[in-house]
């Protein structure tokens, strides 16, 4: 019985395997031979689905953001509580996930943003599209919070969403370097302040 017996979709298996390896090592440090060897897939099968490693990277990011968007829908749309509660719950999960995975990066977007943006324009564009999706989800939750009264914000929700996402991307990178949980604690405290809004 080969490893592929458990995976009916070779393309999906390759993408999942590649994501797991790249999360630990980065994009440039991982060769196709390592992905193929770990996945138990011959090189010919890889090129049947992906014309190049770069094309593989683009599809891996698109898959990652599709899955991430589905989780965001559960946390920011379907979960119980006010919009503010749901947003804080989302960022608390972000903090806990990074703290638990301090030995490696737990977010593919954070892992690859600095690395591939100067190496591959198609991968940079895939990152940009995916990050825009995340910020739109956050902006929608901010609008809902303004409507249900749980968030009092000044300015456009899109601007606030960009500020929050930038705060957490930056905090995640700094935490990766310094391994200091106070960085993410501070990001959560600042988030709570921003979501409380400004009093009139």
C-alpha cells in the first residue's frame, strides 16, 4: 500500500505536503525532490498538475487562502456573540496559534510575505489577493459591529481592517524573531482598544 492510497486527489496531496514543508523551511529552501519524496509522488505527476515550482507556489497560496477564508467565515460570521466578541475571538486564536507554534511559522501568509514578494510576482499577487480577502472579512465584521452597537469606530471599516491586519502581521513577524509572548499580548490589548472605538 502506497502513501497515495489515502489521497484520492494527487494535486491536493502535493499542495498539502508542500505547504507543511514550506511552513517549516520557507519556499526557496525547499526543492521539488523533497516535496515529491515526502508525498510519495513521481516527478511526472507533479508536472501534470503544475508547470513549474512557481505555479505550484501560486496554487498553494490560493488553496491556503480558500481554506483560511472558510475558517474566517466560521469565526466572524457564523460564531455566536457580538461582532466585537467574534473579532476579538479571531485575534485571540491568532495569538494562541502563534504561541503554540513558536518553533515554526504557523501562518503561510506571514511566512512567505517577506520571502517571495521580491522573488515571484505571481506569488506576490496571490498573497495580495488572499490578504485582501482577509481584510474584507474583517471590514465586514467591523460594519456589523457598528450596526449592532458593539464597536464604535471612526472612519471607513476598510481602513480599520487594514490597520488591524497590519498590526497582527507585524506582531507575528516580531514574535517570530524575539519569541516574546508580550508582543502578541500587546497586539491583543491594542486590538481591544481599537475595537472599543472612540467616545464622542
